[in-house]
């Protein structure tokens, strides 16, 4: 092809391309070409491998990516060359490599070594360096003046909590003579040799009248524990940056607490939550990561490191792990408990015994004082019945008789009257028939049944009350947990408000609002704790415990608990229509009537009153019949023997009496008694009708309550879920300044209320279920699996009656 032809061909291609582009733009006039956001490359320079530093970096990466995603594509470089591997001399080389790499725009410094190298002036900071969070700038970041960095291209976040204040607080709490500082071993030489740090530690010793030492924290909990004296007075704990995992931290905390050593975590709330005894800094890790992301954003917008506020204001609080305090037998003063933030839930009790619902009920049945008193009353009534029986059995009396007569009378009687005599004898009587005694025995028999059924009724009441007391104890504990969770949310939001205040996106009024909310939430937690103790006291009283302050490790139960499986799930599965529900209601009433001890009590009282009425009617016709036999032997007597035959000889006397008697006229007493007994019978019958109504009402009310509370569970769960999702969304919007504090407070309050409602509806349903069981006098959790199946089968057979089988007759062909 000639050059001319080649040129013309190229020109045609260009024209066709332009034409196609023109057509394309003409057809799609709204199409625009979006440029990809510029890439921001940030190097991570580390002192060494550490799960703690890794977590901090991940938080900063997450917040930075979210904040800059609309304007930058953020890439984090974590090259092995940027890691000093806990070698002090390696930090300078790692930082130099990051500074010399032309593809890197910024550097994040994680660790004391890398920050010290950046501040030393040995390297030229040719790109912005963002320092790790520092708790005490006087020690680690002396280049911070008036709340800002004095070094170009080096910014750092510092708090106003100081080591000096923390150690003084620790000393006030424990009163030690020597404190040991637990420091990552790689930093230990610098801490000892740094003149400024050593001077500060010596000054604290002088001010507090103490001495100090060091514990090197190596890469394992075992080695760190070996370096920790067994009888240390107090340990001030810096972050164990070389621990490779949280398990190592947990092992160290377990080991040091086993030695009953008071500890203070410089990390504050997070360290106390992990198991250390004291701390004063709130857990602001998320807020600090956001603050680092905001600093990066401000650097990108043109502000310099010396123009960015480095100070992060922190409100100091005393955090106390009450589980640790209990475990090391550290006595917490009352004023400390009132002012401090308590972490760890309920302090474990050394003698706490696991307790299930069934165990609580069985304890109540055995030891409840009201029930024990009723059992004694039943025993007394039974003995009264045997007393009534004894009157129908032979009555035998032994007799001794001494007689002394006047001498003159004895002399004048010519020996017929002894001057004195001694006699012994026996008397036997037997009731042949006495209607009052027989009827009294039959009435006492009914009263014995009444006492037994009253005891059964009270036992059922105790089962119900103890079950409800157990459930209310669990309810109170759940409400306490929710109140503490809400308090944690408030503290997190308070941290957000402080971040917004520091960066200038909100005023101090938002901080004040959340501080007021925190105080209110702490009061709510205190009230919830009081309600837990009140519920525990009631439970102990019902269970008959002599010590009403006895604590229990109560087992949590819910709708899926085996204790309520039959009634809460298997029966509900059968109630698929209104007709079935009505038949179940009818079954429940019939079952309750046939198993209610209260109805038996009413029936027996009617029977006893009818016996009294029958005896009153028979009193006109039936006589009282009895026999008596008396024998008397006079074995010694003195007489005047003036007459022949008056010698002192023994004498026997006996007497047999058969007697039948019936009253003829008593002034109308028997007529009036019959009328009175008839009135009493009618009254007992009305009592029985009232009892049937009460039982029926109890069944119906329990079923209505069950229906309502069962529906409430579903709706309260939906409300709690939606309220929590709404809180998450509003919290995120508040974080970026898109909603007001009022919206956040309202969302948080709604989430708190709905969580409470969810707990109350769940345990309320279980309480209603216990009430239903009491109404029909059958308790699932006290029944064997066989008894549960029998009851369920009786329910099925009642609400699913067998239909008559239809037959088809075929006519003969």
C-alpha cells in the first residue's frame, strides 16, 4: 500500500470513529464519563506483631475508608519492611522505608518506637505521619504544646489522663507501699533509661511515699506470670502489646487474680472489662479511630499537623470489676460502689448453688413455712377424727375408794356402817348407739378430708407462687442486664458527642445532655439492682429459706424450655381454629372441675353439714342406747362388832345397767336446730356454687391472659428488633452529623423500652402459663414425661373428637 492510500485509510477510520462517537452522544445526551476517585496510599509502620495494635489499625482502616469513600480510594500498605519486630533499632529503618517510598502518601505510626523515631528529628518527615493514640503526652509525646503538635508532618492524638493521676488514684484505693509497673519488655529499657520518665516515677514515689519496680511483659502469659512476684502489693498494668492473642491476656489476668493482687489497667474501662480490678479511662477505642480518620481527612484538605488539635478530652471515671474484687477478696467501700462504674455483672457468691425452676418449686414444697403450718393443722384434724372414734369404743375405768364415817354413826348402825373401808373396782361402759357421737365421728371424717384438700390447695398455691417468684427473679435480672446495656450505649454516645465537640461539629450542650442521660441511666441501673434483690428476697421467703439474702445461680428459661414444652408449644400447635380454641377452653374447665381441691373442700363441707341436718331430724325418733357394768371389791373395813356376824370380811358389789333415753320436750330446741341446720346446708351449697364459679373464672381469665400475652410476644419482638435497627441507623447518622441529638436520644430510649417490653412479654407469658396450670391444678414441670403425654392425649381426644365412620351400602345387582 502506498503512503497516500495508507493515509486515506487512516483518515476514514478516524472519521468513522468520530461519527460513531457523535451518534452515540446524540443518542445518549445524558451519558457522562465519571472519573475514578484518586487513590490514597497509607503505610502502616508497626513496632511489632500485636493483636492489640492490629485491632487498633483495623478500626482506623474501617473509619478512614468509610469517611473518605466518596472522594478517595484508600489503600493501606502493611509491608513486612514496615514492621520493626520489636527491635528498637528496626523502627528507624521501617519508618525510613515508608518515607522513601514514592507511592506512599501518608504514614500511620503504631507503637512507641516508631513515634519516637518520627519525633527525634533523625529522619526528614516528607509526608504526613499520624501517630498512635497516646495516653500521657508528658511521657511519650513531649512535643505536644497547648494541645497541638509542634513538629511539621507529625500529628498524634493524646488524652488528658495522666499516669501520675492514675497512680495516685490507685494508691488512694489500695494504700500500697510498693507498686510494680507491668510494661512490654521491648519498651522496658527505654522506660528505665529515659530521664524524663524516670524523673516522673521518682517524683511520684516521693509524693506518695512509695517505691516502684517493673514487670517485663513478654510474648506469653506464662513467662509474664513467672516475672510477676507472688506477693506483690499492687500492679499497674500497661497494655501487653507483645501478647499474640486475647487468650494470652486472659491467662495472665486469671493468673494474677489467682494471687489476689490488686491491679490497675492504664487502658481503663476496656482493661477492667477484661478482668483487671481498677481503671479510670472510658473505652473510647472506636471514637479514637474516628478521630484519627478525621485527622487524615483534615490533612487531605490542606491543614497541617501543627494546625490540628491533638488533645482528646476524656472524662475520668472509676471503673471497678466487681467479679475480680470478689475473687481476690477486695472489700469495696460503699462510697466507691456508689460513685464508680461497676463492671462484671453480679459478683459471684462463693456458696451460690445452681437453681432450676423445678428445684425452686421442690424447695418451696418442702420448706415453705405456711405450707408446713398447714400440714400440722391437717395432722391435728386427723387426730381429732380419731378422738371422735374413741367415743364409740369401750370405756374402762379403774376405781379406788376410801370411806371414813362418823364413829357414832358406825356404832349406832350395829355394824352395818363401817367406821372406815378401802375398796377397789372397775367400771366398763359401751355405747350401743348414740346418734350425736356417730354423726360427730362422720363429720370429723369429712373435716379430715377437708383439711387434706385444703393442704393440697395450698400446696398448689405454693407451687404457683414459687414459680412466679422464680420467673420474676429472672425478669428482674434481665431488666438489669438491659439497663446496663443501655448505660453502655449512652456512654458510647457520650463519646461520640465528645468527638463531635472536639472536631467542632457540635456544641457542649450535646455533651451535657448525654452526661445527664448517663446519670439518669446509672440511677436506672441502681433501681434495677434493687429490684433484683427484692425479687431474690421474695423467692427465698417462698422457698422457706432462713437466710433471705441467700443467692442462687438461677437457670435462665424461655419459651423453648422443657418445663413448658407441652403447654407452650404442643398444645398451641393444636389450636389452629376458633372452634378448637373453644373446645380447649371447655376441656380446661372440665379438667379443672374434676381436679380442683377447692371443689372437694366445698363438697365435703356440704356433706358434713348434711350429716348434722340428718342427726337433727333423727333426734325426734332415735334414742341414745348404752350399757354400763361396775364392779367394786371392799377388801378392808373396820366395824363395831356388837352384833353377831359383823366380822371384818371382804365384800363384792357389781352393777349392770342398760339404758335407752330420748328427750320428750326441750322447749322447741330440736325444731329450731333443724331449721338452723337447713339454713347452714343451703349456705354450704351456695359456697360450693361460688367455688365452682371462682374455678371457672380462674380458668377463663388465665386463658384470656395467655391469648393476649402470647400475641404480645410476637409484636414485642418485632418492635424491639425494629427499634434496635432504627437506633443503629440513627447512631450512624448522628456520627456523621445528619441527625440531631434529640433524634438519637429518642431512638435510644425507644430501643431500651422495647427491649424491656420484649423481656416482660416473654416472662409475662410464662407467668400466665403458670397461672393456667394452677387453674387446672396440673403442673407440667412437675409431671413425668408419661404424665405429660397422657395429659396431651386427653387434650387431643377432646378437641379432636373421632368422627363417626360412614359406610356405603352397595345395592345388589
